[in-house]
C-alpha cells in the first residue's frame, strides 16, 4: 500500500486564514475547488493557456491550474468569490452585463480578474491595449467585442469621474 504524502500549508484565501493538508502535486485551482469548496475558479486547459482559472496571488493575476497549492504558503489568494465587496469588480460586473460581455460564463471569472488588473494598472488603456492584455484569456463565445467595450466603459467612467472634481475646482 502506497502512503500518500501531504504537506501542511497556511495561507489567506479571500481575507480568511486557512490551514490545510495537501498533496504536493495539488494545483491551487483543485485545492480551492475540492478542499475549500470555492468553485468560481474554473478549470479549462489545465496548462495555463486559457485563463479560466485566473485569480490573484499576492495581488498578481495568476493561473491557478499551473500553480501548486504548496507554493502559496503564506500568500494572499483572492478568488472570484473574494470580490463581492470590491467596488471596481462591481463596476466591471455591471459593465459586462450592460455590454453583453457574458455568454456561457465559463471564462467570466478569470476574465473579470484580468479586467480588474487592467483597470488598476493601465487607466489610460485604449482598445488595442485592452485586447493585448486580454489575449491570455480565451473566450469561445463572445468574440471579445463586448468584453473590450465593458473594460473600456469602466476605464472611461473612472477617467471622467477623476476629471470632474478637478474641472469643477479650477472653474470655481
């Protein structure tokens, strides 16, 4: 009989401390889905290509299907479930709905995490840059037009919101 080797890990998932025993080969995606019952992270290609499993590890978009759970010891992991109170994610969700960027929804969690990263890092991104940044997230349903429009909608709204107080202050 073969003994199953496990390793104890401690990390934070969606702002909650977690301690668990995992096999060293367990991917972060499988750990979240199977042991933590956080099934919003989808698994597509299992090779880090499709982006369906994208989440944040220490604030950086990460492919959880090719990231081992044991490599995340002491890390701060944020899955799509951890964004419920995030104002930017709520703006993106509303924009995705308004721009018909959602179809089957399989790519949506990873796409939203990537879109949030784009808005945070590249507030002046144009369509071409948004498309480039989204190129690591595959969607078989939408053709990306609605997704790009949704990200641009949020970017433009945030730019307009930032300019308004400044414009009002200079005219007073």
